[in-house]
């Protein structure tokens, strides 16, 4: 459920930027982490973009590894499957830590189509 809210807000933000530019987008670049799976972002983006000018725009999604080092010294990359809500439990000592970045998602770039002089969008 949280994922849908986060992606919905991002889609609204991108739609606002596209409207301000008044040019059709040809590619949208997003950045997420391993705790917010790319497939989830794609499905939710498609759902929220349906019926809008963003519906057919290709997405490029960069996925950054979300690394956690526990107080016990164990290092891990956090994936969605490793979380209970926003909590990650160390595989060695089982200490929990709240993962703030669990739903980190941002639009890093919108590439626009170039319009020829006199052409309409």
C-alpha cells in the first residue's frame, strides 16, 4: 500500500513538470533502491499513469544497492524480501533497524522530444 502512495505522488510530480515544459516526454529516468523493487515501481507507475500523457513513456530505472552495516559488524544489501514493514533484522545477531529508505524513489531526469518549429506537440 505504501508503494502505491509513493509512486502516485511521483507520477503527479512528473506530470506537473511535463505540463510546465509543454513538450512531450520521450523517456523518464527514476532511481530507487533494492528495498523498493523495480518491478513494483513499474507496475505502480503504469497504474497511476494510465490515461495520462505519461502512459506510454518508457521508464529507465536505476536501482541502487541499499547497504546496511549492523552494530555487530555484519554487512548486507537490503532487499524488499528482507523487510518486515520497514524493519530489517540482521542475519547474524537478529538486531532490528528501521530502514528509512524502504520506499525511496525519485525522478532523476525527464528527456523531452524536440519539436520542429511550427510543429505541434
